[in-house]
C-alpha cells in the first residue's frame, strides 16, 4: 500500500480529525518501512528510494529488467516462452492461416518465417553445425522442397539451409519431415544462437591446427538441451576456426574461437589453444577483436555457455537497436564482461597477449572451390560453385548421389554459399568432375561469380529493397565475361542495412536502396576479413541499378590497366583515395580511356 492510498483510506472514512491524523501518520510510517531495493548505474544496490529507481523488491523483473520497461518482443517472451508453441502451430496449420505479429515473431524460434509481403508463404531455416550434411539429409531436404516448397534449397551465409515457399497448412508436415532427417530448425531465427559455423575443411586440411568439428557439435547439443539459452536479447553468432587453409570469418561473429599455436618458452606450455574474438557486427562496420583470453580446447564450450548467459542476463531488453553483445561490452568494457564470465566458471581463464601466439598462416581465398588434395593419402575434395546459394532440388539430389558414389556420403556447406564434396579418391576425380558438370554445376567458376554472395533479396524478404540474388548473378557473370580477372574478387550484395550478406567485407559491397521507387545500391569497395581486415569504403550512397553495371565495368577497366603485379584487389583499393576510386567508376568513351 502506498502512502497516497493510505491517505485516501483515512480521508474517506468517518473519523475524528485526531484519528485521521493518527491513521495518516501510521500508514505513512508503514510505507516508509516497506522493504526497498534499488540499483545504481554502477550496478551497486541501495536502500535509498530517492536514487535507486524502481523498487526491485516488488517490481516484476525479466532478466534484470523491470517488466514495464521491456520492448514489445521481450514482453512477448515474458508472457509465454516461444518454445512452448506446439498447439498454436497445430492450429495455424489446421486453419491454413498466417500468424499475427506476435506469433510471426514466436514462430521464428522454431525456424519458421512468414515472409509476407514478399511472398505469402513460409521459409524454414535449418541448423547444420559446421555446415555438415549427410547425403541422406541433403536428399531428404530436396524431397521436402519438392513436396512442400518451391523445389529449391538456399545455402545461407552461415553455412545453413533454407526451404522456401511452403503454405501455412504444411508447417507441421515440414517440421516433422525435417526432424525425421535428424535435423532441427529450433532457435535458427529470432533472438537465439544462430547456426554454429566451423572451418569447412575441418578434419581434411593439412594446414589446420585442430579439428573443430567436435566443438561445434558439442555446443549445438548443449544449446538444444538448455532452454535458458533461448530467448537472448538479440541474435547471437558463434564460429570455430581451426586456423587452417580456409577461414570461417570468425571475426564477423559475436564470439569467434580462433585456433592458435603457442611455441616453447612462452608464459604457458607449448601447444594448440584458442584466442577469443568478441563483438563482430560488420553491418555496424565492426570486426570482432581479441579480448585477451587464451583457452584450452576443452574449455571452449563452457566459456561459450558462460558468455552467452552473461549476455542473456545483462543485455539490453528495452531497445532492440542496442541489444547486441557489442552494446553490452561498449557499456561495461571488456574487463567487466570477462569478470562476469569467470564468475560462472569453475576454472580460471588465462589472459595473455595475442603476441605470444604464432601468426596465422596465409588464408587461401580460392580453396573453397576446385580440386584439392587432402592430407589423407589418395583423397581429395571438390569445391562446387553454387551461384548465390541457389540449389535446385534436382541438383541437390544429384550432388548427394555423387557424394555417395565417389565420396563418403557427406557434403560441407560454406559461408560463401558453396559446398564441398570430400574424400574422393584420385582415380575417381575425373568421373566426379564430369558428373558435377553434367548437372549444370561447376567448380571452376569465374573469379567474381565464385565469390558472389547475396542475401535473399526482395523475392523473399520484406526488408530488402532489391533483387539481390538476381542482380548479383547478372553483375558477376557480366564482369567475368568482360575482364581477365586472375584473382578472387568477392562481390557481396545485400538488400538492406541488416547486411545479411555482409557487404562491408566484400571487395565489392552493394547494399540495396530505393531511388525514386526504383531499385538501387549503395556502392562500396575494398572490404576484407581475417588476415586482411578492412571495412569497404563508400563510393556512392545511392546509384540506380541500371547504372551500377556500367560503373563497375568502368572501374574494372581502370583496375585491370593499373593493378600492380602481385597486388590484391584490397591493396589496390587501399592505395587509392575515395575520390580516385569514384572517378574510375565514371563511364567514359573509348577515346577518353585511351587518352
């Protein structure tokens, strides 16, 4: 009872003036003596209601946030756990109806995305830890896409799979069919830990320091069996990089575990460890940075679980725009975040300088495509180009057959929206290559097409301003046909500022915009990651799509004439000013170029 309520009671009753004064004083004293618990900005608790904000002793709280302050999505989580939605899913399927705004959000916890108005249908995003699929699973997903969807699988930029364009009435059928394959879509959307990525060559890379597959699998299993790891303040990305030939873009993740070697005579025993990178969010032009930790491999999953829980308990649940891990660490600083993490661990975590680790070996940006020898004698893998990740179900089944007949019954998805077929014997390489080409795919694509990455675009996403996949294919094929490009050039095309295709790390990065209602792009050049980190620089904030192709052709003409021997595209861009790069995009006549 508040002091105001007590006063109203005393005033409303028939009491003598002396009695009223006594009752008002009595209730005021009771109100003053009620338990109060407040918290200062420093995190310290206080009993002084004048400085401590809401009374945490009687204010409903959700993950250290007063319920009254929660944003809409967090209030939905508070009112009912989105994992407990089976009856609603059954009802929607039975009635063939689309979800309202609240259930549209909740359904994402089950990997179900209603993608209206782009399409009046559902998309399902699946988990594939480390990007590894059995041929039985790939073939089964192709069958699901044919029976319920659009007859195509989409490989994602987190080495996962999407099934698209299925009706509300089939959501239960699709969920059950996926589970029958030993797969799950749980937690693949909304505020959860997304598909866990790992080095696509894990276990078949002579240069890797450690096989990271067991850690991706273990963390996936732990997440799926830990309800409290669902419903974070915002989405969360985790990657394991074995330090080998191909990266997994660990520095674009909220947590990136990067294998390193420590040599003799350092402050810890020699061996293989992991550095921890935190707060990659390239859509905000920020790479994950080394936080100073050195972990033994057996500590990885425990530290990941502790860090995620610290984020769950203290991340911002009042403002969706400030809810990623980056903002919690911006507010706290790395030291406090690590202290809070260590409180949840039964072992100390070692802090040593990254300089004590041996430098990472060079990364081969072409090794996810083509024919490559494995360390296992007589075995090879073939990296297959799947342009912008579109894989028709007929091609998916054909690749499954090839992997069964010539490989080991397994395929590996990559964050570049391509796939690998491992463990092919030397004597079977020619036949396997012929089989791949016979179904309309290749492993020796042009250097732009092989590095083309695109988000879903406005064909299937309500946020996208442009047809990213269609435009990426058109631009890449046009550039490859026109220019003798002798090194990989990554073209990243994303449909909006959410940057699902990570346009800021592309050699050429395009972000969709609308210009007078027509499709256009923000044009950026000179991005990179891993050993060659760079945020692409903006050349044009908005350019109509019909102008982008000619501008890139003009740029590539200048580039091929001016690039130095052994100079990378990134280095070429870095040694030129924005004004110079912009001038190269000017469409000129042949006479002007010659002059």
